[in-house]
C-alpha cells in the first residue's frame, strides 16, 4: 500500500510540474570582466531560426517575443541596440525535447483480491532557452543565461510566460553601475 501512495504522489507531482511555471535558471560569467565598458548590442548573424516540428512551442511569433523581451532587458540594464559596430553580440537558442513519463500504479480492490495495475503515460515537452552574450571585437563569451522547464502540451499565455522567464534569467546578469552621463539616448 505504501508503494501505491508513493506512485500516486509521484504521478501527481509530475502532472503538476508539467503544467507549472517552474523552471531552473542558471547563469555563467567571469566576475573579472568589466561589463561597464560595453554600451551597445545587436543580434549575432549566427542567430538560429525556427526549427520544424514544434509549431506550438517554436514559431515566428514566439521568437519575436523572445527577441523583444531580451532587447527590453538589455535596455533596462543600460545597453542600447545599435546595428553599427555594436559592443556586444547576442544570440539565443531554444531547445525542445519530447519526454514521456510512464507510471504504473496498482489498483486496490480490497483485501485478498488480486491487484491490477494501471499504466499512465504523460507526454511532456522539456524546453531550454539559452541566451549568449559575447564581446564582438574579441569574440569572447561574456555571459550565458539559461532557463529549463517542462511545458504544457498546448501552451496557454506562452508569451507572458516567456517574458517572465527571460526576466528571471536577466536577474542573474551581473550588476553594472551606470554612469548617467555615459548613457546613449
């Protein structure tokens, strides 16, 4: 009976995770790098496009939201977009994987009866968004931020969720002291 409750609890947790806004956010950078020397950014020419096979989770609309959200975050950090000789190049990667959770739980028909087992399959989509920022002149990676999560099969409010995730990723971006006189208007 303990195994039954463990399996049912595990199933409940998996189902909750598959519909939640929970994600793991990571960031890597060298604390010795001086981010205050950079003022402008633009998109890398190597930015990947929409990949076929996941139209609900990877499409032109979603990628435009990702770009706008990243640009807004960079603007809030004091960086300005410039197509002419930017200090930084930005690119992001969207990785989607199909996952399947399979749970076998005994059905309890009372004492002394044979137990039958129910197999429950849950289709999941695992997503990872990686944001890469590099020094354009030195071609050196300065910062990588990422978020990883399970997604719903049919996304609801995906645009708002993506904006929230990107905001969380950029909370791990190094703090920069802005010189008010140096800000480009």
